[in-house]
C-alpha cells in the first residue's frame, strides 16, 4: 500500500474529500517524525510503537574502491509491532493456509464442481 492508497482509503471510509484525507494522513506522519526527532516514543495501542535507536560509529568500506570510510553515529527509526498486530497478521495467514488445505482436500476427494473440471 502506498501513501496515495492510504489517502484514498481514508477518503472512502471516512467519506471525506481527498484533500481532507490527505491533510489527515500528512498530519499523522508529520507528528510521528516530529516526535521521533525530539527523542519521544510513540505508542499506538493495538498497533505498535515507534522509537529511535542509536547506531554507533563504525568503519565501513566504499563498495567501488574498497577504501575505508568512517561512518558517523546516527539515529535510526525503529518500529515494534504490538502483540495484537502480530496475532492479526498471523491469523490471516492461518486462515489462508486452512482454506488452501481445504481446497486441496476437496480436489483430492473429487468433490470439485463439474463446471470447474
């Protein structure tokens, strides 16, 4: 899903104009970025949390020349999904697997509709 898809979905579900939906989505993203820049942690219950992690300075290599390059320390945004989100994602996979197994069992048993053969 792209940002444009998300805006379209908000517009459709909330029955708002595309412009209003775009303002809402942009405001949420801007708020998350501002909070992470200031070192805050964002927690959305049932979805997950956003925070930053500090990467230490290190010595890297330029892939073209092989020269050593000093990589400075930096903050990296990090997302940790909630247990509820993990369960919802895995529940969807379990349903798809069960449906696939049921469909395969029906085909093996010969119970497919004659129009499908």
